C-alpha cells in the first residue's frame, strides 16, 4: 500500500511526536468502567494483587537497598488505609481507576504536607505504585497497556484513560472525533502530549507508525523516510525555539512597551505540581477541583484541607485561586450530579449543583477556609448566572468560617470571586458582587456561539476569537476596572499566543493557562505592542 499522506484534523495540543500506533478499542479508550461496583472492586483488587506480584519479582533482583524500597511499596499496597478509601469511592459509583488515583493522591497530599522529610521522600514511592496499579487496570480486558512513547489512536479518549497512561517516554494522541476544548485536550496540553482531534474515521484503520503534528493538526500514517527526515528537522527547530522561551520563563511577563502582565497557571491534576517550578508564574489562577477528586464523589474535609494546603505550600506565597466543584455538564460525578438531563451543559452544573446539594458544598467551603490559613488562597465560583448565586455562596462561606471559629478550628474567610462564563453574567456584570472576576472563555464561547465545546462537528463555530466573545471579554475587563477589582481570564485562549494581543487590547492584565503554555505565552506578551 502506498504511504498515506497527511490526515488533517484539528490541533488540540501542540508539539511533534513520532511513534508506533496503538489503536484503542472503544472500551479501552473509555476504560471499560463496568458501572458495576462489584466488578470495579474486583478489578481494583486484582490490579493491586498483580502489582504486588510484580514487586515481588523485582525484589528478587533488586539488591539490598532496592529490596527495602520495594518492600515498603508492597506494605503500602497491602495497607487497608490505602485501599479502603478507594473501595468506598467505588461503592459510591466511581470507576476503579478513578477511585484508586483519588485514594493515592490524597495520601500523597497528606505525605507532602506532613512537614517531615521522611514522609515527603516517600511520595515518589506512592506515585510509582499508583501508576503500577493503574497500568494493570488499563491492561485488563483484551488489550495490553500501550507502551510508553506510543501514538494512541481512538474514536475518543476519557480523562481517566489519559491519566492512566504513561507519558514519560513521549507519545501522542490522534482521535477520530472529540474537540480541542474537551477536558482530555486540556490534560494533554498541560502534560505536553501532542494531540490532534477530528481526524475522522480514516485514522482508525491501517498504519503502524505515525507522525503527529499537534500544532498543525495533522497526522501522517506510515510516513516515508523523507517525511521522517523532515520531522526530525522540524522537531530540532521547535526544541530550539522552546529552549529560547524556557530561558526567560522565570522572568516576569512584560509587553514590548513595558506593561506588566500577571501570568498564572491552571491546575487540573495535583500530580503536575512536582514537575512545575513555581518561579515560572505569578500564582495559580484556577484549580479545577473536579479533577483533583477525579470521578468519585468528594473526599472528606480533612483530605480536602490537605490537598488544598499542598497547593498553597507549593505556591510559596503566590496567590492560589481554587474553584469550587464544577461538576455536571461534561464532568459527571456518580452519586452527585443529576443523571438523565437532556442537555447537561445547560443543566444542573457548577454553582447550580452546589446550591442544590449544599452538603458537599459546605464541606468544600470549610476545607477551603481551613487551608486559607496557610497562605493567600482565594475561592472562585463556577457557572454563576445571577447575583443571588454569589450572595448564597457568600452566606454559606460566612457560616462555614463562623462554625469553624466557634469550634476553635483555625480558619480564614478567603476572597470570593466568580467565573464569568455565562453570557447573562457577562452582559450584566455590574449587578454582581464579587471580590474578583475570572473569565471562563471555554464555556463563554460555547454559550455565546451555541456550539458545544465537546462536539467536533461544530468546533469551527466554537471560536473564542468570535467578535461577540471578544466584545464580552472587553466589557467584563472594563467593568472590573470601574469596580477596582482584578479581572483574569483562565480559559484556554489565555495560553494561545494567537489570542494574546487581542486579550491585552481588550484590557486584560492577568492571564491563567496550562503550565506548558507559560513560556510561549510570555514570549507572545513580550512581542505584544499595545501602542501608546
Ligand atoms: C472555562 O470555561 O473557560 C474554564 C476555565 O473552565 P472549564 O474549562 O473547567 O469549564
Ligand atoms: Mg468553565
């Protein structure tokens, strides 16, 4: 068969990669969560047993030092304190992989905030055994887990499947469907995994090797030697540009005319923290807590306090904006979100869900107020539509702080801000009372253009550069200036150099983006000329 020329899709995460093609069956791409807690429990316990067996084999050849480390890992895997919380989350309806990830990451957060070097040094072991068990879970069924460095090809991919994959050796994603604003695309950008979406059915058959150009949105199946040479040249050039940008990534962002711009990062997964130097940013502009508690209800208050405190400690005095749970829409949480809505993006999502289910919301507010004692934490409310929602959230936060104080538990009332991502809020922003604003351009774009963010067929319409979206952004920036409150933007366009000039011209002076986008965005800011 002659070599296939490029398949064109949509760029979803920049970068260039070459690797062996691994096609994921539908069940694999979406990890075959059976939906049956008994089956998921069985799968998790089998994966833990398989991980223990691996470690036992490794111990035989590991030498004395190595054996000590592996024995510690085996002891952790056998410890009820790790598996019990995971099993409880499965019982509440979560998938085995999501439940395991959540349980281990909470433990990692506890170790990291323990303040004792011994525990802090053990977090790498926990990460290792987390991934080992996830690897076994991913490999269950009829397919082996993809090798590191593979190009994953599928119809679509879920965030949990992405998180269960080992990306340390490179690799890329090429999908027949999906959209650049899906949550898995966000994860790919933050982990620097090149990704192309909307390639159509042609990507699903044939091909053993592929070049993925996540910046151009193309995939070359079975590339000829000339294409591989060209790939190597382009990758070397791209790496040189990245190195140049990385050299200045720790310097503050300023425009060509000397206007300082705050550059913050978005966090979707606490596992990212270990790989990021806080000196590259002016703080955290968005923590997506639904990813932090991936897929299986909310952990209890103490665990949330540990998770939030860990981010505050990591930021070393820089501001950290934590968004309350934005479940619903394309981010269902079994047992919490409302099933069967005909249009979940227009349904019980974000603050609507939090006010409808005040129990978990109250626990989250208490945990945030407790973690705020450790540094400049701010709380942000998602999907606000009317001023009454902000007022209700503010009252619940006041009550939470009062309760904690009365019980003698250290707490502080953090500033309370709102995401501006619903057109009704953007158009009437002066009616709202908030300590700060952050524009969620991903949702604002989908609601203004009436084009779902996860539907490839309308992805061209869901364009954040649409003049209607840019006009609303400028109006919100102006309203913030009038009210003397900070306005940031934390949607994906903040980290896209093509949009940076327009956002600065719209009046924004604070942008929050995926960590991987910081270097290139600072470079785009340095090149931006705002005129006199
Ligand atoms: C947004 O909508 O722009 C946003 C930042 O939130 P999310 O993408 O998590 O909905
Ligand atoms: Mg949003």
